[in-house]
C-alpha cells in the first residue's frame, strides 16, 4: 500500500524549557522559517508528516541548534 504524505508539521523545543511547541500550520514544502527563537538558546527540532491516515512518528534533529542573529554589526 502506498501513502502520500500531504503536509509536514515542525516542532521546536527550547532545551531550557523542555516543552515541544508547534512552529507552524501544516506546510506543503520542505522549507520553513522558524520565528520567536531566543538568541543564545539551544533548540531541538522534530518533523512529522501528515496525511488522511494520520501523523507519522517524529524525526528529531541530530544535534541542538544555537539561535543567533543572522547578521552581525560591522565595527
């Protein structure tokens, strides 16, 4: 039997709080911009695929990511 995944759900977990929080409404593509990250905090991410039959098991990031500003000020 073949299942077509239709959407993806991304969740983040601030290692300081320990709670998984949904980052987005279901998305169709393979890219997402995650907002409301706190600079200097470590985050883990997980992704689940969804279709008419339900939601897959989560795939977790292999290592935490430290949030930082994308650009630095030149001095």
